């Protein structure tokens, strides 16, 4: 794998950074917190997505970018003979192959799966081999023996054997569980045999009982067939007798109803004569009724018109008041247009004055805040430096002349006093500078007087602008209201003219007293009119009542003849209640015996079916026992096979790990000899996979912290080279992040020389560090610094002398190309 270019937009503290990588030894150098490790994080983010980023997705966006600003990481790299370009955002991902304009994957999941397959390792495996940081150097030392063995197997690809072993163990466990389940659910063979014998015996007994029940049912059915004809004749005779009796009751009931109708009709015919005499007197009293109704209708019309007149008069008064009010309002609003122009000019003048004051105030306030923040930053840096110097001096005093230097771990000897004086001088210088910036902060704590005055003038002018804006709004409302008032006045004047014309058309002549008199007369005569109508209707019914009375007399005669015939037919029927009851009892006894026999036959048939089903179930249980026994035998064979696979996978993995230790030890020993100038020439991994440094062939029991870091570093380099040699595709990339922290100057240079020697094994080596002194041994340098004014990291390609590469360099070309692609 080889990196070509990387671009970051709004990623962490990188607002817009473009980097080009080349072969050889490249250093990414800058102070702590400048954004160096963020470049490493961006490479991992491009390859493995959000899972490789520190913290959460929400913290990735540049702090000073807008809420909707896009986050973009673009990585260009070679892998296995192909060139890839991956572009990631917070919610999107695209992967391009060999310079194509169309992506081969355009979703986060699709890009993740494709790159994971092409790289051939997980994110953890990638970071534990080709990406190495100072914090991770001792990661293996913190593991126990099984964990170290598993780590080596995992990064070298042997852990796939463990996965296969786990699958075999899981299959063996499933087989055992299945066998236990089969044994638990399998019926007892002896119990199944006994069940077969019981069901045979039960089936024989139920068949005999069913035959006896069928014979009993047939005998009872024969006796019922003998008595059934007599029972049917008895029912027919009883039905005929009951039918005649029922018809006779109906005829007598109808005769009673006819008698009631005859009496009613006689009463109503008598009432008709009385009504005819009463109607003559009522008609005489109703002679003035038509004239009163006609005159009252005319007065009702005049009454409604009078109400309309009063309504129009009230509307007339209201319209006169509205017209007077609108004319007065129009007179008061006629000055609004001129006043609007005057207020507008005054408001524009005040607004220009406010803008000028705000610009001056903002510039002056920004200058004050910047001075105060700069003083605070300087003071905090001096505090940290002062504390560090004090701690170094205390360690120096405690060590004494015979001790080791607390910074470089060299014997002090005659340099003790000079180093101590130098630290005292530095402490005093930092203290004086800190006192200066403390007083400077106290001076800048309060807002300057000219800023306060500018702020007060701005506030006063802002209030005046608000007052004029409110006044202008009122005047503009008055201008709009003037046209509305004119339209409303014209509408009301037109409506008033129409109302006066409508009043002229309303008729007059309404007499309330006469209207009330006629209403009272109508109320008095209305009951008489209703009574006359009822009497007339009663008299008109006289012909119909006469016809109905004749029909009732005819029906009475016909009903009397019918009743006589029904009585004779009833007396002629030969029906005896005692004989009917005897036949009914005999038939019921025979039917009950048949039902009992049928129920017994049904029960016997059910018992026979149950016995037959029990026999079938017993036979099925026997077949299940035979099938489960065959399955158990097959599972036993498969269980033995998986047990052999588990043992084989475990033995193969152990043999591979044992064979691996000498090879890693040999590679690490070569690196250790180069790094320590041949002071230590050998190291090995023991059976517990612990790192042991040998001095003259003898294990060294105690090594310093720096020597331990060297041992861990060469061990990790040996693992990385071994993977590069054994991988199906060449991984030519090696990245080291802050691995010089505990090394002295000579060891740092040895590490740089060693990394240069690895050029034939790792085509591209990238070192991330804050130590400037290592730049002389590098092929190229990428400088990273933090710009406090913009709050973003700045990236520059420089030559080995420290000068910027310039805008014409490769990084500038990459920036232009990436910008054109966007």
C-alpha cells in the first residue's frame, strides 16, 4: 500500500489542508496540538469510516465551520496494482478506481466492505501493525501469555485457524445439545411395546361391545315401527278435532264483534240528527267571519310595511352619523403624506449615523479583546513553562552531582552547577515575564473609557432610530387609512341616497287600533268556524253509516249459520283424550328405548375408534423410536469428527506460533543492533511471548524506560516486516506516531537511520513527531502549525533546510486539482 495524496475539509482543526506523499522517509513535524495526529486519523477515517475516528461523529466537524458546512476527507492511494481514490463525508462515501469518473461504490456500507476486503484486515489489525504510536509500543507487554499469542496469530493471519476451531467447537456443542434433546424426547422402547399389547386387547373388547349394541338398536327400532301407524292416526284425529274447535271459537268471537259494531252504528246515526240541528245556529253566528278575515289580511300587510319604515329610519340615522364621522377623520388625515416624507429623511440620517458608530465601536472592541486574549495566552504558557522548570530544578537538586540528568539521563558530574544556574536563570526570566503579563491583564480587565463612550453613543442613537421607525410606521398607517376613509365615505353616501329613495316607496295608512279589534274578533269566531266544520263532516258521514249498518246485519246472519254448522261437525268427530294418551305413552316408551340403544351404539363405536387411534399412535411411537435411534447414531459419528477437527486446528495454530517466535526474534535482533550501535545485538521471545533483551548472550534483567521503548519498537517493526513479506499483496507503508519521546538524541538518530534502511522493505515510511532535530535525517518534511487567529491547522511542504516549498510545489498542485474536482 502506498499513499499519494490527502485532502481535509472541515475535519477536526483542519479547515482546508492538502498533503502529497512520496516514497522514502517523510516527516510530519509540528508542535503538540497543531494537528499532526489528525492527519493519521484522517487516513484511518478514509479507509475505515467513523469507527476509526476519535470520539463521535458529531465532534469531527471543524469548530468554526458553519452548522451545514460539509466535512470531506479525500485519500488517493495505491493497493495491489490499482489506484484508488476514496471520498468520505459525515453521511456519504464514494470510491473511485484507476482514475475513473464513476464510483465503484457510492454508499458508506459498500465502501467499508470493499476496502476491508481489499486491505485484508480489520481496523484493529491495521493499527496494531502498520500504524504505530508511542502509547501503543508497550501494548503487547501489558498482555498476558495467551493474549500475546493470540495477537501474533491475529495480525499474521493464523487466527483464522482459531475461527475454524471455534466453528468446530460450536458444531460439536450443537450436536451434543441435539443428542441430549433427542434422548429426552425419545419414548421408552419397553413402554412402547407394552402400549402395543394394551391397545390390541382394548381394540378386541371394543369390537365385541359394538356388535352387541348394534343388535340391541335393531330390536328397539322394530318395536317402534310396529306402534308408529297407530300413533299417526291418533294424531290426525286429534288435529281435526282441535281445528273444528278453533274455528268455532273464531266464529263466536267474530259474532261478538259484529254485535258491538251494530250498537256503535246505531249511536252514530242518532248523533247525526243532533248535529244537523246545532249546525243551523252556528252558521248564523259566522256570517261576518269572511269579511273580518279579508280586512285583517290587508292590515297585516300594512303592519309589515310600517316595520320596514321604522327599520329604514333607524338606518338613516346611523348612516348620517357614520358620514359625519368619516368626513371629520378625512380632514385630520390629509396632512399624513407630507409628514411621511419628513420622517423618512430624518430616519435615514439617523441610520447612517448608527452604522458609522457601530463600525468604530466594533473595531475598537475587537482590538481590546484581542489584546486581552493574547496576554492571557502568553501568561498561561509562561505558567506551564515555569512549573516545568521548577520540577526539573527540584529533580536536579535531588539527584546531586553524582546523579543522572532528569532530561537526558546522562551523568551530571562537573556540569551540575552550570545546569543548575541555567535553570535558575530560566526560572527568573519566566517569573519576570509572567509578572509583566499579569499586570497587562489587570490593565485590560476593564473596558477602556473611549469604548464605553462609543457604546453609550451607539445605544442612544439606536433608541432614536427605534423611535423614528415607530413614528414612520404610524404615519404610513395614516397614509393608507386616508384612502380607505375616502372609499368608505363614498360608499356610505351612495347607500344613504338609496335609503331615502326606498323610504319614499313605503305605503302609509296603518291603523293599530282597528288591527287589534279585528284580531280579537277573529279569535272569538275561529272556534265557531272549527265547530261548524266538525258538524258538517259528521252530517256528511250519514250515507256511509247507513250502508255500513246494512252490511253489519248481513254479516250477523251469516255468522250465526256458520256457528251452527261447526257445532254439528264437532259433535260428529270420534275423539277420546284417554285413548290418545295411551297410544302416546306406548310410542314414547318405544322411541326412548331406540334413543338409548342408539346412544349405546354411538358410544361403542366411539370407543372402537379411540382404541383404533390408540393402536395407530402406538405404532407411530414405535416408528419414531426406530428413527431417533438411527439419528443418534449419525450424530455420534459427526461428534467424533468435530472433536478431531478441534484438536487438529489447536495443534496447527500452536505449531505455527512456536515456529514464528525464532523468525520474529531474528528480525528484531537485526533492528536492535542498528538502533543501539551494537550495544545490544540480540533479543528473543520466550515461550510466554515476553520480550527479552540479551547482552553478550545473557538476558538483561532490568532495562531503562527508553531501552524498553526501543525493544518494543523493533519488535513492532519486525512484525510489520514479517507481515509485508508474507502478505499476498505488498504492504509497503509504515507510519510511526511520536515514537521518539523517551529516546535521547543519539538513539533518535539511530531510529531514523534504521527507518531509512528499511527502504527496501517499506517503500514509504511516515514519521509524525514534534521533535525538530530529526528533520536532518529525513527525505522530506511536512510542517504543521496551529494558526490562533483562524483557529485552524496550516500544512506546508518544506525542504530539509526548513524553507516552505512554495505555491508551485506538489501540495499546491494537489490543492488546485482537489478544488477543481469539487
